[in-house]
């Protein structure tokens, strides 16, 4: 999902990436971002909508939200 101006105070875009693997894939991606000093706005955490998601911001004020469905 790609969204422009999802939040009025942000001039960048929001991109959502839904992983189809398992929780390990999200953790590996998080560790890779962390190792490369990415601006992690929100580390992976469980959401009420049955997803585990993380939020990363780039230098151009764009946001990447990456998630994976939780087993329920």
C-alpha cells in the first residue's frame, strides 16, 4: 500500500510492506535496519489488528511500515 500525505504534518509518503514469511523475517529485517543506523521510529510490536509491525523513516521524511500477520 502506498499513501501520499497520510498525515497532515508529514510531507513524505507512507509505504506499507506486508511480509508473507514468518516472524523471523521481520526480526531479521529489523536487525538489518538497526545495524545500518536506520531511523527506527517504532520497533516491531504487536498491534490490535493482529499484525506485528515496525516503522522506519528515511532522510526524505518518507515512512516504511513493515508488518507480518500474527497467528491467532
